[in-house]
C-alpha cells in the first residue's frame, strides 16, 4: 500500500522580509530580517539545488492530535519516496513513527516501570544505564538508534581497555623501580648517600602517580552484562512498537567463556609458591588442603560458618542471612529462604534468594549439626556477657540486638557479607594456603559431593541452581585423586602382551616388537544372500 502524503522540494535560500510597503523589516540590531524561500526559490529547477522532503498523513493520535511527520535532506525524490514508504509501512505495523522520545528518557521510564526488580538488580541496572549508555546514547531518539551506535559504545570501551592495560603495565614497572631503589638504599653502607634516598623518594612519587590512573579493564563478562541490560530494555521498546527490532542482537563482543573451577593440585601449588601466579579466577581446594584449613581455623570466630559453607554450600549472603527460625534443630535441617545483600556504599538489606530453586532445604551432616548446636550455646553466652557489660557501662556498650540470625557478632548484629569475605582472605593468607575466594567454598562442596558419588541432580539441589545444565557444565571433573581410578580403569580395557615401554632417549633406535604367531579363524562359507545382507 502506497503511503498517504507527498514529496516536495525546497531549499535554504533566504530573502529579506518586507512590510506592506515593500520596505525591509529590521531586527533589534538594525539588520534586515530574513526568511527562507523554501519551495518558492526560483533556483529549484537547477540541478543539485535544494533537497527533497516528504510528509505523511497518519491517523490522529489517541487524544485527537494531528500526526504529520515530515523529514528532508534527500538528494532525490526517489530517496524521499522510499523513506516515506518505509515509514508508512512501519506505521501500518503499529510502530510509533511519530515518537520523539530520546534514549535517555526511555531508559529512565523503563526503569521506573520495572517494579519487579530486586533492589540489588535495580542498583546494577541504574549503574550500567546511567554510567555507560545514557551518556553516550541518551541524546539520540529511539527512532534514530541503530546497531552501529551501540557497537560504537563498546569500541570506546575496548580503546579505554588498551589505555588501562598500558597504565597497569606502567604501574608494575614503577613498583619494580621503587622496590629496587628502596633495596639499594637499604643495603647501602652507612652513612647512606643522600642521592639514594632522593632516588627512592622520586620512585615512590612516580609509583603513586601511576597508581592514580585507572588500571582495571572492563572484561568480556562485564561487557556482556552491559549488553544484556540494554537488550532487556530494548525488548520492552520492541513490544511498545517504539523500534522495529532489538538493535542489541547484532552487536559483536569479545568471546566470553564462564571460568570453570580449577583444582589446586600439587603442581599448581608448587608453581604458586614459586611465582605467586594463580592459575585461574575460580580455584578449588583438594580435600587435603580443605582439611588443613578447617583444622587451623577451629578457633576462628567464623569457623562454624566456614564449616557450613564447605560441606553444605550456602552462598555468602545465604549464610550471613540464615535466621534461627529457619533452622530445625530437631531434624537437623536448614531452610534457605533469604539472603543478605550489600552494595558499594556498604549498605546491607534482606532479599529473597536468587531464584525459586534457591529456596531449598539442606540437611546438616552430623559434624555440622554438632557445631551448630554448640554455636547456639556460645551465642547465648555472648548475649549474657554483652547485656551485663551494657548494664555496667551503657555509654560504652550499646544494647544487645536480638536480630535472630544464626551468625552474629558479640552484640547480636548480623555479619556484614563483605567483612566475612575479608576475614576469610586474611585467614588463608595468614595460614599460607593457596588462595581461593569465599564463594569458592561452594565449588569445594560441589566437588567433594561429586567425588563422594552424589548425582548431578542432587548437587544441583544442594547448590540451589535453577538449571541442571549450569551445574553439569560447571562441575564436569572429579578431584584428581579420585579421577586416577577412572583413568586406570580406562587404560586397563586394552589388553597388552607386554608392559608399555618407558620413554627414553628420542634418538635411540626403537626396540623391534615381538612378532605374534598368526591366528587362524575358521569362517563359514558365505552365501550370496548373506553377502547381500552384509
């Protein structure tokens, strides 16, 4: 169906405005006022003069407002007609072609409608949109937005990553230079030459300056999160008929693969102790290292929480947010129904678990149950002591907070999730153990359960994963000491008449294989029918 409207040609040529007598009108600066000739310009017949415009006659808006979109700047009439036809076709599909809403206005309006978001998720969305996309795309109208605009945002991120990588390299060099200058000054004979101290001070100043520059890159995983956030907003715009397609669908990003847990094998531990290099971002302790950690952490004030996380795999927020009301000390179970969440401003609040599968009941093993029972008595004693201190000196000791949480500080307050992570990192550093994150205790629990023979479905339920595929993709390998038996079983399938040769000098001549006696096998005669069947 052809569009309803017209095309016309006009230009930007001007002429002085005149009054009824033909005299030019002047402005406040006594200069002639001008008006555009538009379609009345006598030079429009000249080739290349002016440009083509179109305007459409669309049905009136819901409040009776006239809708007559027009646009110009086309070199030929055919281009104007084609664009007008495209716009007309979109209007017939329900697209709001007359909308002038900007990307910034839409994104903020979309966020206001997302009343279903959790507080933490809303905070992430606001940070991404206000910091990344609104400053770069906010001036565009939703009708103007295209894939190339979004792609340009990520190209700028890649360029910034290059600069940050250079800053990080420069900071590393500055730190090495500073350490060398300090060592040279420290080992110099007394009285030390003043120029050595001056060199050290200059190196410290250079190090401080280099560290002030941004060095943290925006990785592929973070970029993917940026794109997914914007894509979620554009999906809603697509449903509103503000755009014809989700322009995020065609954006190219660096390939991102979710890091898989790696086990701290003896070889990796030896390499780490020699160089300080950690093989990957997600590391898992072996049962031996975990046992060493638990033995050394028995007297730590958070030992019971760490023990629970090692064997029953609650998340950090789920452990800190576990209330006694959800712990059945008769049956030895704990119901995971809520979590404590924190943000960069150090605020903490309660939220429901990450997904419906996150609401789960975990059964406590006998050792964990005994620790929880003992900890309940310790917590009661802490309350008695704190209340006694408060009665003795109310100015120094605040009233005890009956928060109802399982894991609390001596005054009854729940542990801040960030403080738990920091305490864990300090502890394993002091013990000299291979570094892992607090969250990696969940991976330890999953790996131990897998090695103990639990099914992947049971491990999914233990972890509270919404997807079986997520669990299976993450935990596909056993602890190395348990995988050894499977490797030997596989090798034993192939029969050998002699033991495999031990690798030796590659230039040595190979030992000729012992010839085997030929074995004769009697095969019954094959008929033509059996040959055809074969």
